[in-house]
C-alpha cells in the first residue's frame, strides 16, 4: 500500500492522498464496512440560501457535472474497485441526492450487490428553497447494500430498536444537519454530521471493524468510527481536506474531547447512551495467526523471532491468504498432514509487525502471477509451552460458517482464528485425553 498521508499514533486512523481510482487497487486489506459520500455532481452554478445569505451551490471542481455517461462511468469504476476490498459479509453505504443516487442504484445492481435499504435522511433544519418554485429540499438518500447475495450481513437490530423508543427503526431518519461544534477544524463544504455516520456505523459493524471511505473529505466517517472503537482508512485527493481530517483525529485523541463529542452526537435517547452502549459492547477476542511449520525447522524455532508466510497473487487477487492475518496479535505453529492429524506443536509468539517483504513476478504460461513473502516479526523469539501441544479440531477452532480458514489449514496454509477458539480447542483436547 502507498505511504499514508497520515497514520494516527493508535494505528486506528489512516489517510491516503490521491485519486481514489488509482489508490484503491493498491490497497491490500479487506474491510467490514464502506461508507462513501461521492461527488454529487451538482456544482452547476445554482444558488441556495445559507444562514439568511444567498450562496452558490458550487462545492468545488471535483463536484462539477460532466453528463450522465461520465457520472455512470465514474460510479462504476470506484464501486467495482471498492467491491474487491470488501469482506464477503461486508456492507456498503452510499449517500447522494437526485443528482447521482439513481446512477449509484443502477450500478450497484449491475455489479451484483444486494440492496438492503434506501434510507431517507430528513434534515430537521433544511435551508429554505430560494426560487420558491419547488418544494424545499430537505432530504438526502443513503443506499445500504451488501456485497454478496448469499452471505448474511451484520445488523444491530437491538440497538436500532432501542434508539427508536423500542419500536423497529424505520428507514426515515430525522436528524439535524451539521452542528457548529463539528466545525472546530475548519469546515468541509459538504461535511456530513457525526450523528448520521454514528448511526450507520453502530447499525452495521462490530467493535474493531475496519471501515473504508473512498471520498473521505473531512473524515466524518473516521471520526465516528474511532469514537465508536472502530478503525478507519480514508482517501481524498485534496490536502486541504486531509488536513481537516488530521486535525479532527488529533482533537479526539484527547480523552475529554472524545467523551464530550460522544455526549453531543444526536440520535440517542439521552447524552450518556452512546458511551454506555460502547462500554457494554463485547471486547473482540485477539486474532491468532496459524502457521504451518516443517518438521526440520522445529529445532531452531527458539533461536528466531521471524516467520514467513508465502502467498500468490493472480489477476489482482491474493490466493490462499487471509488478509485479516495482518490484524493478528499472536502466532501459533502447527504441524502434521500427509495422512497424519494436524496438531499445535506448542510454539507461539506475540506479533510485533507483519510486513510485505518480497514481491516478484512469476513468469509462465498462466496469467500474470506475483509471489509474495510476508515477514512476521515477533516481540521476542518463539517460546515453547508443551501444554499447548494438542490435536487440531477444525470444528472447534473456527466459527461454523468459516469455510475459508478450514480449507486453508487443510492445505497447510496460513489461517486465522481467535484466541478464545484456540484455547477452547486445547482445553477440549486436554480434558478428553486426561
Ligand atoms: C462529498 S465530499 C465528502 C465529504 C465527507 N463525507 C465529509 O463528511 O467531510 C467528497 C470528497 O471526495 C473527494 N474526491 C472527489 N473525487 C475524488 C477522487 N477521484 N479521488 C479522491 N477524492 C475525491 C473530494 O475532494 C471531496 O472531499
């Protein structure tokens, strides 16, 4: 991935500068949720009223309309690329107005997304209509879709119901336009309110989820994600907007500011509800990388703090490699195969970093193939704990619908699971073999 424009100290907030169309294909990571607020293409010299003054509707060069085909091609291009970066159970939210939302809806269907809802955001304080020849524009649409028609998505039904007076949350959200306190770092011309993004994030993600915004602007998505203990990667081509994003992130690094903002976000029954819900959310279990170790390498393990994973990329798709492994905090090694059962050999280590070390083209008859090596650097050398030596039971080690990692393990490839699953596997084995 390209060098970030900004990477926060807590590594939960990344910004990339450049054209999203060029940067998206370079990202080697899968996301749980995407929010996009793409150009609406409405900057055509029209007029509107803001705080009692007549103002131009023009937002910037990036928002100028170039006709219907241009809008469709633009939306098709970024949506196709973003789809590749979504996990199989991920969802995408795209906001728009009549200027672009029909194009977005059409392309989503064309690309095989499943549209789940069309949310109408009804602004409680819209600007009046200047010409007095139309109804006041007081809504924006947000399409919610999932990547796969077959793989179920996450919806926080219970919380959404709670926020709607214990009745099912409907698809019309009455939330105010952006408030003054949200403009503490200079305002972006189309900055979204935190209340909208907070509701979206809380409805469709679990703690620690990775959220992508390919048109980040002032990174409202990132700020709402981080306030809600989710992680964020945002892209924008304008340094001016990335500076606002950076300033907003640095601002919420102060605990008291983050707490204050959580209390101010609209859409909750009371000021404390957001923070107290976050406190009760289950803390995600640590991710564990599972690495196959050849028998001949075992004697040397305590002498090293390095391990290598091999992966092949073909047609822009990394084969046989779960990219979530980049989130792993611990590595456990396993052995066996060729007729023998797979088992943990008792060697493990805390992961310091995982880096893409080597990349080379493989020449051959097939389409272009690239060979990668990921270097896993441990905090210290591998340790041996004989108690951990135990047979692997893929039924216990992985979640029921996690076929991918089960298959990877059966091919002696790197796989990913969580520490509670590893412990369950080891404890079950010990108790039945005691
Ligand atoms: C509608 S605004 C997003 C505002 C954002 N939701 C917020 O709350 O601040 C769209 C953003 O996309 C950026 N943009 C437009 N075309 C782009 C492109 N091709 N690559 C990267 N950024 C782009 C613009 O600079 C602008 O900041």
